[in-house]
C-alpha cells in the first residue's frame, strides 16, 4: 500500500505541476496556477499520515516506510527547486521567457553545486529525522533494521553531494578556449 501511495504521490506531483503551469502559461490564469501548485505539499502530508497509520496498525517497518521518508525529504527540500527548474524551462519554451541559465564554469559553477548539495543535505536530514522518528515510534517491539539501513543510505547521499561540490571547488571546470566570455 505504501509503495502504491508513493507512486500515486509522484504521479500527482507531476500532474499538479503540469496543471499549474498550464493554467499559468496557456490559460493565462497565473493565480489559479499558483493555487494548484500550492496543493503539492498536501501530497507529502497524506503520505506521512498514511505511513504513520500503517506503522501504528502494527506493520513491520521495512524499505517501503524508509522510501516514504526519503520521498518526503526530497519533496520538502527539492520540490520547490524542481518546480522552479521546470517553470523556467516551460516559460522559455512556450511563453517567451528568458532561456534557463546554469553556470557551467569556474566559481559560479562551484557555488551552484554547493547550493544543490545543501538542498540534498537538507533532504537527507529531513529523511534522517523522519526515519529516527519512525524508529522511536515503533520502539523495541519491532525490527527497525530496514529504517536504520535507509539512514545509512541518507548519510551516503550527503557524502556524495559533498564530494561532488568539493570537486567543483578544488578542480573547477575551465571555460573552453575560444568561447566568448559570458556564454558559460
């Protein structure tokens, strides 16, 4: 049931995003588009409540409950970023907005990577907190090894993102010779 709900939440995320952007750009109803996009956090609340009820009803904590925590962490920390990322591209493609820009070289790219790493660290911290809450919630009555395994995976996600950001800082990508300045 939890996996099905996670899939439903993910599909609903993209449906709400598409609907909100369609209202904003094609139907020229920006307020209605924002209203639809503001429904997105309700998906995480629903998933959190259902997961808690599932555990309360005696379900053995397993990978599905861990995945729910990770999904909620990602949605909270990176959901807004994802929406903005898609919004800029849709605005450019179908509404005459400016082209999306992502720094590609040097210090600006390193800063971009550190910001992205920070978002992933926040997502992982949220997931770690939810997982720890689930471990305490279940208590000594059930096996929580799968939740602990998810916590270890979140620590790995943090480490990977720090390594990536650090690599862009220590070994910045150089702008190719002959590329006009400002195009990177």
